[in-house]
C-alpha cells in the first residue's frame, strides 16, 4: 500500500514537473526568478540537496561493501541504488541552471581545473562511474578486492565531492556568509546525515519486517540523533560567529534567515520539523523501533535539509554587494528579493518525482534489489 | 505575499516616479538610437574603415593638446599616444571624479546604447546614496563600471576559462565559451556582471499598424549586431545565441579604443567626471590623477586592485 502510494505521488510529481521541463527546455530561463543579483536559486539549492543524498548514501553503502559491518550486510545495494538515482537528479537541476546547458561539454574539453565547479563536474562524472561499477560488482556478487577498491575510491570521492560543494560557495570572498573555512568541513557531515535519513526511509519502508531490521533502524536512529546534535552545533557556530563578528553583511544574512519574511521556513521546517521533532522522537525507543515512523522521520529530516540548503544559498545572495545597487538600475532579473517561480518549483517537484519513481522501479525490476533474503538474513 | 529574504521595503511612490523618469530617459535614448540605425546598417567593414579615417583625421592641434586643453581633448591625445604602444605596454585605467558627478545617468544610457544592452543587462549603473536626515540631506552618486581588477575574483572561478584578463589588463568574456553558470557573477564583489536572459525592450510593447510607428524598426535595431570585443553579436528572434545566456560586463569599450575612440561613458559625461587613459604614460590625465591623495578604490581591503579609481 505504501509503495503504491509512493508510486502515485511520484507520478503526480512528474506530471506537475512537465510544465517546468517544457518551459526550461523549449522557452528558456525567462520564467525563473533568480537572476543577476540573486545569481543562484532553488535549483542550485536542490543540486546541493540531491548531491548530498547521493554522496551520503554512498557513505552508508561502505558499511556493507567496504567495512563489512555485519548489521548492515545486504543494505549496501539499496544505498548504491539511491546514490545512482539521486546523482542524476542533482545534475539535472544544476544543468537547468546553466544559461547554455548545451555547452556543458566544454567543462570536459576545456576545463579550468582551478575552478571548484570544473573539479565537481569531473568528480561527479567519475563518481557516477564508480557507483555503476560497484553496482555491477554487487550484482555479480564480487565482494572481493575489486569491490573494496571501488568502494574505497568512492568513499574518498564522496567526502571530497561533499566538501567541494562547500568550497564552491566558500571561495567567494565577496560573500561573508559563505567565506569561511568551516563550510567545506561541514558539508561531508551534512551529506552523511542525508545518507542516514534516506536509509532510514529505505530500510524502514522497503525492507521486510525482521529482528535485524529493528536493530538497523535503532542503530540508524542513534546515528541520526548524534548527527542532528552535530548539525545543531554547526548551526550555532555559523550564526554566532556571524553575529559576534559584527560584519554587517554576515549579520544581515543571519537576520534574514532568523527574522526575514521566510523565517517560518527556518523555524518551522528546518529547525522544528527537520531537527527537533526527529531528535526527540528518535530518543523514544518505541518510535525508533517502529519502521514506518522511522521512515517518516527520515522524510522530515530530508525536508529540513532541503530548507537548510536553501537557507545557505538564498540569504547570502540577497545582500547587495554595494549599497545603492538595488535601486541603481531596473530590469528583469535585477532583484535582491528572491522567491522561486512556479516554473522553478515545477522543475524541482518533477525531479523529486523522477528520482522517486526511479528508485521504486529499481526495487521492483532490478534483480539485485528484488532479492530480499540477504537483507533479512 | 511578501517576497522572501527581502532587505528593503518595496519601492516607494518616489521610487516609482524616479523609475518613470528613467524609463522616459531610456525611451529618449531608444529614439536617438533609431536615428543611427541607418548608419549601422552599413557593412561592419565600412563602419570600421570610416572610424579609422576619423581617428586619422584628428587634427594635429588635438593630438598635441597641452596641459591647458579641455580634458576630453587631452584624453584623446593620451589615447592616440597609447595606441602607438604595444598592447602589453598599456595600462588602461578609469578615474571617476565623484565631486563632479551629478547623477544624470547619461553614462548608463550611453553604455546601453553603445553596447545595445537588453533589459536586465547593465554595465555601468550609477549608485545613489542619500546621506543624513531631513533637512540636512545630501546625495552622492557613484558610477560603477567593471573594476577591471588586476586580481579579479571572477576569473579563477570560471569552469571553462571563458573569462580572463587580456594583455591590456581588461577582463574579457569569451561569449562563445561561456556556459552561463553565473559563478563569475557570484564571485564579483562589485556586482559588476549581469546575465543576459534574452529580452528586447521592444518585444513587450504593443503593435498596431498605422497607429504605432517605429516599433518594428526599434526591435530590428535591438536585434542587429553589436560589436563588443570587435565581433558582431546579433540577437535573431527565436534563437538562443550568445551573448544571450551569457555573463556580460563592461569592457572599457575595447571596440572603440581600437578605433581610437574613448569609451562611450567618458565622451558622454556632461561633467567631465569620467576620465580614461593609459596609467603607464606619466603625461596622461589619469596617471596624474591617480597619484592624488584623495583617490580611493572600492573595497580595497579585498586586494582585488581595481583599475577604476574614484576622486573623493
């Protein structure tokens, strides 16, 4: 029943996304609300979100295929599949953000490897190859040296690609909200948290009931509690450093998050739904052993993460670089007030739907994922 | 619904009036531009040849301008001297005398007309700052072209080497290489780059045969080629050709410099507030000005070393 509901939701999401896909592919970028001042919008935030899930899921897959943790034996293939379906979702959203997406090949043929973006594009390409290789090895039950090598390389890449996203933002010295060394250090932890959240959903909702499933969920719940506390600490350090530094642009960025027009998204979705409710709910043993509830909490954490990614991107860009720029010239896409357009939402919903359906179809059609015996063993 | 992450209240009625006036100025500029359409319909080679002849025909009295000549004449002479050097020996800088800027926005409009900038793209806005509280109020105007930084943050973040500093120190954009990722826009500390989303001013205006005149010619003018970086860049309808989809920025009117003409914003400035020349030439106007103690550059603390100086 749950799976059918998710299939239906995924299909509806894809239908809702058709408008956005058509608009972006055949009309262009005119219907977006980001522009020359708020240069990156919802799609970049969603790229961070999906890339975080992909790299985080891969990290979780190493518990099975690299570190041979008995408790997680059999779950690695699901984690790899999640990584495989969410990585393209990240790449679609970031490709749609390009003014000339038909020229993306230039990043391969004439890259500037000094630029974090070029490093990431090459890194993601290799990362997808590693995921595919690992899945093929898993299908053939080749758990030997080749698998260990693939997973080792993949784990290294997952950590550095996560940190690379932080560097993509952090290298911008002109954005005080981003320009600190902590950002690349924090992002791998964010990815790991996303990975734990998505595996709470996968194991809680898509694996058969068994004693070992309860143990796995309990372990993931404990990990999530710890990671939420770490994340909360990061949030505190980011905000307190900005506020205590007194640098006006940094303070204004934090004020926009905490008290701006969309403060409700921070307090309600990021903090309450994405952190506090999961934190306290998972401390209750009865909840952390309830597979459906654990999966639901995983969804809450991911929603909180989507908002958190947006709160990293938008407010930092909503501060004018120079006083007076806001009124100096008027025209389309020259605005510091950003709210995603209907078309941006449509694409985002569509991509979420596509990746959801891709995951579900995989669990039903890919032989490796249909075998449940090993998972429950 | 209030837009998110807004820092400023919505534009007041005063702003609305100001915007209307700006639109009026823009419309006047467009009308003037129509008059030059016929001239631009000539082949680019003819235009270039004509401009070269113009430079060659600059009177000796201008190229020999002494220290007491009008500053525009002196800058023209400076330019003529600089163009005789190898490109790598020149160091173009712009000096903006804030004491003389009256905030007329003529430079902004002239730049839009010269480079045929579409809606949403601006190279040289004039920032306005109100200082004090009524009745002790003053206003300050700060024209803001690209700073042509000697250490530009926009260059290293480009994933495809589409933006770079040329041998004369001008930061260029290779439109056909740019993928439109806006990383350079994000990195610029001055907000000096804008993205071209492919609009034209005429496209949203009404059309009525026999009632509205000039609309089609205005759109044809907008879609006809501009000559940034010395190449024709047209905007044919229904096609997504560069510079549409690209990052765009001020380039000190390189295409004019190569023809011996000063940047458009310099020649248009009614107060002689914008000055331009080769800082490597000790006799040039700009070389003498940037030594003054009351000269500053924007956000010097970042170490970007802008080539645009402000006299305050």
